[in-house]
C-alpha cells in the first residue's frame, strides 16, 4: 500500500516539475499563450509565404528559411479564431514538433511575441474540465502570472499526427 502511494506521489511530482521552466509567451486575439522555450528554434518577422493547394485552411503555406522549406500554420485559424490582417508585430515562431516520423520544424503565425518567462511548477494549474466534448489535451496547463492567466501549450499536441501527415503530403 505504501509503495503504491509513493509511486503515485512520484508521478504527480514528476508531472509538476516537468511543466516548470522557461516559456516564450505570445498573444493571439488578446489572449496570452506560452510554449516551452526548448521547443522554440527561432522567431522571424513575417515573410512571403507560398501557398500550397489542397491543404487545410489553417496551413498558410511554406517559407524558404535559409534553404530549408518549412510549413507555416496560422495558429488563429488552427484554434478557430477569426483571421486578421497581419501587422508589424505579427511574426512566425519556428518550433520543432516531435511526430511519429521524428522532429519536424514548423512555423506558427502569432499576433505578437511578448517575453520569456520563468514559470514555477506551483504557479501552473491543470486545465479545468470544460466537459467531455471539449478536447484540451494540447493544453499543458494554466500559468498564474500576477492577476492574469497564460495558457501553456503542448506544441507537440497542438498539431495532431493527422495534421503532420497532411503537411508531409503537401
């Protein structure tokens, strides 16, 4: 019995400690989000995006980044948020997603990059239950920063395996 409790506590503690660390924060439609800094490869300004036919609507196309072709996803459209015209603050965050075929670099368009925050595990709460029909697997947790809440994303789950397959086929 004591061994089972110890194992459960170890699992809870490792989950809590795996969520603390540095996060790059950004905004989408006046909401604050964060992605673990280790997933970020670089941040670039908007550049010409070549559209690719027959891709999902949230896939803006591809860019040529120093000789590498990288797919670009508009995170607003992926999350079902209305599209807006890009501004001088709009940028592309190049992230590395781990999929079934290994690591893939993908650009995500965000409204603006904010800052890098060091967030402690005790400041991160689990995602509240919204009901059985709402899938929140892609949310790592909710970070309480002062009086605001930042939604921490598990970027590997934001784009599902099916999304990665459709990007690979393009």
